C-alpha cells in the first residue's frame, strides 16, 4: 500500500513542456507527479503563449524566471543550473514529441512523454539508442495502467488462474467527435490532421492505451497476424480514422478484437477489457476501476474489489486508498509517475539489477505502441487485409 | 398491451415434432404457444423413444393415440382427421429440419421451425416455393425478438431518433462449451458434428439470433461485404467453430462487428446489442430485456423501461406485464408464437393485405439467416477474407 | 426443472371473478394459470359491466353462457354443473375479498384470492375455519415468491450459509402516485379510500409482498416488536398512507427495516431485499429476478444466476427456462398457481401428509399479512410508537 | 474546473498531528492537501512512537527537527518560528480532538480536524467561540463531500428540479466488524470504547458523513423529530453500537431514514443516498462517485456523468479530471482541503464577505454533527423513542 512515503532518495526536480492552462492533459501529469513528494515542479514551458504560460507557471508555484517561452529556452536555462531540472514531461501535440524528446535527452534530461510516442518505429529506435547511450530514462504516460486492478488481472494470468488465454476483447469508444469538426477546439484540430497527429487519429490517441494494457496483462503473448479496418465517418478527418476495428491472432492461437471510436455517440463507458482463458475470464473497465469481474466457468460470478486482502500482492502494492475508498485516474497516474521516478533514480544510481525487473511504461512500451500502429495502418491501407505482425 | 384475449378467430390445433422430456427447447415452444389460448396442443411426435414420448405427451394433456412415434406417423395419423393438427412445430436437430418441414408442408400443415432453418439457401428457396404454392406459413423461432424493447429500438431507428446508422455491435457469447466434449450431452454432440449441425456450430446456433435481430432493428440496411474469422478452440469440433468474429460493411457505409462464442468462460451476459447513429445510440441485452439504454451524445444517458407510456407504440403493443413487472424469455416466445398464429390465420382466410404488413419471423427471415451463414463460411474458408455478400 | 408436464392428475376447472379487460391484474392470473395445462378457464364474472365481461370472456375462450354478470350468478350457474368450476380466483378490489371468498367456499369451491386478503385477522380466522371445515384450499397470490432465486435464498438461510440472521432490509417503492389523484384511474381511486381498500394503502398493496417474502426466507424468525411511521404526502389519501417505514425486532435479536412508498418519484427499482447474517448476506430484486448477490465477509462478492447447477435444489426445482434464459414475473405466477393447484389436488385426494410439507401461499400466509397490517396500523395510529407484535 | 493552479496567495505551511505510518487516514489528508500546491507539509507529530514518527516524517520530506514526539512539542517548536506552521491537521482518535484543537487554537494555528469533531456540543460551542475570538478557522474533514456530483445534487435541489423534498434515504454500511474484536487492530479497539470513541461507534464514525452530506444537499431543511434504534451485535461493543437506524421528520414534512452498520456482512457498496421530491429523485453512491441517477417520474431514468457540460456550474467548478476520467476519494479530499485553505486565506486577509458565502465544512458543520449524535443517543437511550431535535 502506498501512503505517500518517498520511495526514492530525494525528490526529482521536474519540468514540463506543454500542459498549460487551456488544455486538460497537464493537470493529469501534475496531479500524478505531485502527491507523493517524488517530484518538485521547478520549471516549465507551459504554453505557446509565453505570457500566459508564465502566469500559469507562477500560479503553480514555479519561479517566473523558470517559466520559459519555448522548450529550447527551457533547455538553455536549466541545463547549466546546479538546481536545474532533472526530468521533463512532454505534454504537447504528437508531431513535436520526437524533436523535443531528442533535444531533452541530448541536454541530459530524463523524459516523460505522452503517447503515441512518435510517428515511426525508426524514430523510437533512434531515441532508445540515444537514451541508452546517455543512461537516461524515457517514460511514456500510459496513464490507465497504474490502477491496482490492472495488476490484479496480470497476476491472475501469470498464476494460471484463467488457464490458457483464448480470447481478448478490448474497446475504447466515446462519441465526443460524433459531430463534424466545425468550430472544434485545438485539441481536436491537431489530432485529426496527419501532419500534427501522425499516421492515425483514434488508433493512436486511444487505441494505444488498449494495446499497452493488453501487453501488461499478457506479457507472454505475441501478435502474429493483424487486420485493421478503419474509417472516417466525418470525411474531413480522412485519411485518418475516427473508427477502427482490429482483429489479432496471437502466437498461442488466441484471438483478439479491439475497437476504438470517437463517434460512438453517447457512450460513456470509456474502456472495457475482457481476458478469457480456458477456465475463467476477468473483465475490467476504467470507468469503475476499483473492481474486476472474475468468472470461472460453472461457478458464481465474482466481483473483486481493490484493497481487499484476498487480492494478489501486486495489486495491493499499488493500492493507495484502501478498500471501500474509491481510487480515480489521478491515483493511476500517480503510480505511473512513481514507477518512472523509481526507474530514473535507479538509472542515476547505476542500479541495473533494479531496472531489469522494475515494471514501468518506458521506451520499449512506447516503441511497441508505435509498432502496433504501423501494422494497423499497413493493414488498413491494404484494404483491411490480414498482415503478418512485423 | 397483450392481455391474453385471442387475436385470431379460434385456437389453432397444434402439434410438435421433438421437444420431449430430455431437452430444454420444447418447453420454450409450449410456454410460448399455450398462454394465450391461441394454440391447443393436440398431437406430437415428441421423442425418438416412442414410449417415453407418449408418456410425456399424455402428461402434457395430449391423447395417447395422438402421441406418435415418428413425424411420418404423425402426418399419417393427423392428415385425415377432421380435428387434425393445422400447424406443427419442429424442435429437432438441424439436419432433420428440411425433410420434416417439407413433409409437413406437403401434407398441408403450417410449420414453425427452429433455427438455423436449413443447411443451404437452395433448400430454403425450395421450401419457400412449396409453402407459397400451398398457401402455408413457415414460421421460424427467433425467440428473442418478441421482447417489446427490441421493437422500441426498431421504432426509434425508423423515426430517425439515432440519426444515420454508423456502428452495429453485437455479441452472443457464453462459456458452456469451454471444456472439451468428453461425456457431453446429446445436444452438444449433434451441434458439433457437421453431418447433424450443418456447416456451422455457434454461428448458426446463436449467431443467427444476432443477425435476425439486427434485421428487425435495421430493416433498411443491407450487408455489402463481410469477413468471418472462425476457430474451434476444442479441436474435435473442427471444421465447425466454437468461436467466430464477423465484420460487416453495410450499404450506407455503416460498420458492424459480431461475436459469437461458446468458449467465453464464465460469461453470463448472453446477448448484447448496440446500435449507434450519428446522433445517438441504443443498447439492449436479453439478460435484462425490460430496458434499453438510450444515449444521445452530449445529454445524460437514459434508461427506458418496458411498459412506460413514453415508449413508442410498437413496443407498448407487444407488452404483456406492464411497467415494473418483469418480462422473461417466455413472454418473448409468446409474442413470436402469437405473431405466427396471426399469419397462419390470415393465410387461411386469404387475407394478403394483412400478410403484406404483418411482422413475424417467417420463411424469408429463415432464409436470410442461412444466407448469412453461407457468406460467413465462404469468408472463413477463404482464410477469413472479405467477401461480397451474395 | 419445470417443463410443463402436468403435476396433478387432471386439469382443474377454473373460474375468475374480476380480472377483466380494463385492469392489469387479470392477465397475471391467467398467464400464471394457463401455461402448464394445470388449469382450464371455463367460467368467469370478469367485469362489473356484464356485456363487456361476456365479450372479454368469449375472447378468452370461455363459453358465453358461462360468462356471468356477478359472482353470485357464477356460483348459481356453476354450482350445479357436472363440469362446473372447482376453483375460482378473486381479482377484485379489497373490500369484496371477504364476501366473495366466503360465498365461494360455502358453495364448495376452492379459492385463490388477491392480497391483502381481508380487512381483519378476525375475518381471516373465520374464513380459515370455514375452509378447513369444507376441506377447501384458499390460496393467496403473493405473486413474486415463485421466483427460483427467492427459494435459493431461503435454502441458503436454512443451511446456515449466512450464519445467524442479524439484519433484514426490504423496500418496495415506486413513484406512480407522486402526483395527486385528480383524474386517477379506478384502480387508484379504490386503493386510496378506506372503505374499499381497508385500513391501509401502500402497506397492504405492496408492503404485504415484502413481509410475505421475508417469511418465506426466514420462516424461523418471529417479529417481537414493531414501529410503523406512515404518512399521506397527498393529503386526500389520508387516513391511508402513500409512504410508510416499518422497523421490526425479531425474537433472535435481528433488526429489520421495511420501506413502502408510491411517491418515490422516478424509482423503477421495484422491490429490493437484503438478508444479512453473521457471516454473509444475500440480496435480491424482483427487477432482475434471475440473480442474487451473495456476499461473504472478506471474500469476493458472488453473483448467482438462476438455473445453474451450483444452486440449491429448491431453486432448481422451481426453474422453468434454464440458465441464461430470463424468467419473468409470469413464470413466478405460474409457480404460485402450480403450487396452489398441487395443494388443491392433495386436498381433494385427502392427502394430508402432502399438505403438511407442501409450500404454497395459503390462508395462513394471507392471515399473517393481515396481522402484520393490523400491527402496523396500531403503531402508526399511536404516533409511530413501538408496539408488541400481537 | 480545477487544474492545480493555486487559488490562494501563497502555499500554507502545514503540519499534522497523527496520521502516521501504521494507520490509513493520514494518507487521505496528505493526498488531499498536497496535489495543488496549496499546502506544504513542514512539521508533524505523526506517531505515538516518536522514533517511528520521525522516520516517517523524514520520508515524507519533513525536516527531522520538525518531526515532533507530541503535539505539545509541535506547538512549542513551531509557535515561535518565522516559518512555523500556520495550520495543523488532527488525525488522532476521537477523545483527543478537543484538547489538541484547543491547544492549537490557543497557540494561534488554524486547525483541520477529523470527525466526529468532539464528544459534546458544549465542547464545540466553546471551541467555536475560541476560534472566532482568534480569527482562526476550524475545518472538519467530511471527506466525501468534495465530489462534484454531491454539489450537482445540491444545485438541482436548490433550483427546484426535484420539487418539494419528501423522502431522504441514506445508508453507510459495511461488514468489516461482522466478527468479534479478538485481535482487532488499534483502530477498532479505540473506536469501540466509549472512553476513546465518545458516545457512539458507527453513528459517529460513519453516520456523521451521511448527516453532513444531507445538510449540504438540503440546507433549507431542519430536523424536527428523530428516532434512533441502535444495537451492538457484538456484545463487547456495548454500550456503543455497531448498527443503528435513525428516522427523522423534517420541518417541511419530509421523512428521512438513515442506516449505519459495520456488521452488514459482505456489503461493499459503502454509502448510498437518495433524495426524492414531489417531481423527481436523485441518487448517488460514493462507490461510483462520478455519476448520479436522476429520475423524473414518468420519464426515462437519466444517468448524469461528472464533467459534462449539461451539469450545473457548481458541479463543474469542483471537477478535476474531466468527463470520462474517473475521480476518486482523493480528489474529493483535495477539494475539501482546498476549500478550507481558501477559508484560512480569507480569514488571514480579513475577508469577511468571502467567508460569509464560501462553502466548506467548518466548525458549524462539525458542531451540527455532534448535535445530531447527541439527539441520536438521547433517543436510543430512551428505548428508541421519538425525541424533539434539540
């Protein structure tokens, strides 16, 4: 159970690029990073509007002189300081992730970046090599995988409680883009333009969450073949998609289906997962993240609640509020930020043994998400045909 | 609202082939047929074990002399009687549907047959022609489509309350065949053998329910292309499948996905449907059949309950118990049996006008189900490839 | 499992008083009675409007000559016939139950009567003695207690699976009378007038269902003390109540609370029950009658589904549709009517041994409901004070 | 929407008494206080075990020299410092609240105290006078009332969307004390002893949450009469209670019932609230805090989700994560801590106008909770009799 005691030797000096007042994503980073005393926010380039960004940063408690106009200025201003930032989060549109991450790494900072990480696997590989060469960590904010019940599912799979995995069913659909984009906010505009969003819209924006979570729960399975059928119901979004279905065959013979959509009008269910084995299934939704449904064929359905002593240790270790007290998405982000901080501290201390077994969403996870997107696009652009997963 | 008053001039004299003591399906037919005074059970060939069948029939109130050993004897015994059966239900394994239905029609009886109707569309077309030539009705027991809330969804779609249909999501999965078939009951044995089940297992056994219900709700849409990925997780079931995923493209550009499985260990949710339009969605499950969820993008979710005055007239017309009082699958079957009886009475009276607008699952619905199965198999056997719907 | 085979030697000849076209209750009786071949509807006095009642009865398949204008005519017409009715259901307003039941019993008919049975325990006792003296059965249509999962709960309590019972929580609330009664239908008018409804409105109309079900589940407990706080939020309903809370102390120290209301605006949950013991709880609602929630302290919550082999035999014996196939209120009524028919057949056959152990809602259950109402009213009229249960 | 920008001029220097490593409550305070940059934890007397408390505090980032052995030492050490604490949270057993709060106030610190506040209304009144005389704030951690949907309900009531309030139904029950207290943890031991817990167990421990939330939603109603029936199912807890039912009459004629229990074996539902007016109802549970059910009689049920534009401004103002992203109990605590901080800043600035309209759980709310407990005990000790609310 996590009670806010610090798990690393001292707080990390932390900065942000993006995440300013006009967007929603920045608060998720901050509420995740700041509740445990693990990070201290000391610098930022929060906003394209420099004055607004400075005003905002000051309101967050950052010194005005360390509220920079651009990420380049942030690097210039912080790189030389004794008390300069050590790790910087990148909460900007997709097309800037690669260049900002590269610049930050080159300046010697650890990086925590939004997903989808970059546009291509080649970029990911290059960044991975750069980070490795400089002993730096790149964390990726797959923010839903800090929930304790996700790790309960993973532990149950690992211990064979489901039997051999056969079926994987995943969906992340909503309807907030059911209408056309006339007058849409900036966050929609850049996400639906290939220049700024990259090769996908909903596949990258929400589908990568599904795919990463499935990797957390099923680390032993590999995708062999994949089919992706995508479509823009709002034509202006083409060639990007606002709806996609992906079918996957795993190397053990299991079958998966995955659905992402931002035109599923009225759906407030967010993400839903179901993992079915030869003996039993588990199901979870981020909209009620504190419970899983565990169904053994031929037995009563079971609902397992977070924080209860009957859970696996991996789940209890990630618990913050205790049974009966609800956890929210912020608690999940707090775990992600904590686990990344532990990786950073270990890298700084040269503790390779720790890093080899420590679980957190890093450059590998980010790369696999981009690889999955590349395969999806290759299938979709071949007429929604089956492709071997490369 | 249905209160048991007879909707046809007089009760129909009814017989059954199959549906005896050792199976579960016969009671569904009887509880559907017998609660309104629409049918009177007067004859049957209930069981392959003639003595057991007679004992059973007598316990149901059928005269011993009209409890026959075979369907041939039933035809022989009833065809000449003044008070002989007028309509016969066929509740036997799939491979017998065609021959029994043909024989019954040739003997001049209306027929009510289990799904999947026959093995091929060619058989369906032949039977349709035979029935038409003799002015006889063939009803098909798609027993889930009598629920009032199914017709609520259809009425809402028809009135444009969802906007243009974009997404269809359907699933019927359970785990009762998650284990292998060692010692399996007869009902599983014949369903997993292509000789007795026909070209499919779960696609025909449960998938046709999904497809027919989608036709009821979306009568204006046609499938253009289809992809079916099927698999037998229990190898002895091959070439039939215990799991299948079907993707479909409709002629208006809508996308559908459909999932059927009998190896979804522990799942007790049965059927789930979601129809999404450009403005709103509706969702229904047969496990809580008295309600639908109606979600207009940007508005609170709404739960609509059966029997309430705010519903569309088509739903209220099919209601039996009234608001707050639960309806079950038997009530749905009762509606199906009633609607088929009304078709029979109209056919007998030569009322073509009634038949042209009267909604019930007849030979056309049965044929379309078989056509859908043929397309699924063609796709699956081509490596789960896209095929044009023929 | 019930499959429609007859459980009694021959069908009972059945008549109805009330239950005509303009009300909802009659269909519940008929759909319950007619699906198993246990009863045959042969006579009725269905309606205060004799012509409408005859037209209605004929539509139900009753001979016009046996559609009577009044219950007195029904008695006169049927009493002398060789093929006259044997059992008559009384589905009329409360104030007529006593006189009609008495007249029917005196004429030698078994009776099945709506609840609340009569106005006073004294009337109940008189009728019980009359029925006993003539070897006749009086059944009471507590129509919700035929659900298999109710008997699952009773079996679990009996087998000690909950431990010692401590807490009972029951509610039956809806909002259909949230507005005033201007222009209310006849069914509301008579229920809110003490002359026609008796000493209570919602306590008798819906509260007796709660109390009887608690007796079914907890037959070993006796109420020692009771407090009833009732109120008419719509003043015209006073001195009757449209809302009441009842607290009860049982002889083992358990505590119960019970809530009935017809002004709980918008509530569509109908009935909810929770029985808590020292080890575990069970909960059930008639709005999803096919499942119970079983909660053992310190273990995952369990949801038990009807028709599954893991259930107790008492539940499976009452099952009609099988697992995954929903049962509705009509199935529950069918069980109640079946169990009463078995009592009638046993009484006719002089089988006292059967009657001693056979479970069905009879005159005792009806009497206990009226006794509970008398205690509630006594408490309420004493300023919602505690009273010893008498 | 709250995005972590500071709402007060500068962070408050904050200390804690209690809330150390061995309990669960401290983290709730810290995760609530620390995510917005509103408070900085600079001192504490975290633990009765001074060494453990110091080790713990250091791990939280507090200087070792400001980790005190007792609250007296904390006061002595901090009172004279330029940078000493300004506000101190009291997260200790009930019997210490009064003396610690009084000492802190006398030393000139603002106080944030756990509930139930003190043992008697007299103590509350004395402390209120003391705080007022020194221009200090006393906040009370009714930690569930920061959820945005609580304020949605309050706004809907205030705007008449429910009509005149008639019925209030509240429950907070769990089963964690279903067994006896052999080997129980310290947190149970002190809660079940009147010397350390005060005059109640579950009424104070969890019932005050219900009562305060009802005051937030229904500020215009006053309790006129009350009846409390309490019991210790585990005899060693007497005279305190592990179960209680409270009935209340409001001054507008509304009726309330409230249920608290820690022996409701297996219940994981935590708190449930339902407020019913003449037109509609709203219902909320802290176990799924992001939604309310809004039921207008005669219309479809509506589910309202947090963060959606259709909500009332009071709800949106308290939102942190945005629609589709779950909020947890920590987010609610963060709001409570923020609102108390705003009161403190206003008090320090002498901004009486702000304080007059600013909503937060202060000394008045704490006092009313204790008053309610006194009335409950008076009723319970009079044989669960009705008492006028004093």
